[in-house]
């Protein structure tokens, strides 16, 4: 598969029981909030993004060598995607403002 095909088909991940694709929504939201400086103390967003991206390592139905040539598991691009989400999540969590006591 070409990269753009994976991008367009990936959003159907919930149908294929692969929710890791929905980490992209949180990823772009975290980048937007960090760029705008509207980061808050909420750790739910980076935690959920990290969990969903890490779920991509587990594979599952619709993602693995068990269904022919549709997907052969993660390659360098998949690991880079997970690493990018983990790095942005860590940066988002580390640069949150201190609580106002």
C-alpha cells in the first residue's frame, strides 16, 4: 500500500477494531495547543494518545500477516509514528503550567 492509501483508510480503524489510528486526533490537538500556548494541567490527553499509539504495537484483527498482504505489521514508519506521538505527549505533559494554589 502507498502511504496516502494508509492515511485515507486508517480512519476506518474503529471498524477494523484498531483504535490506534485515533491517536492522530489527539496528536494534532496537542500540537495545536502547545503551539498556541493553551496547554493546561490535563494529563488525560497525552495519556490517552500514548495508550492508543502503543496499542498499535499489539496489532489485532485487520493488522498483521494473518490477512494476506493488506498489512504486514509495523515497519520503520509505524515505529516512527508511535515515537512521534510519545514525544509530543511527553512534551505536552512536561510543559503544563503549575497549579495555582
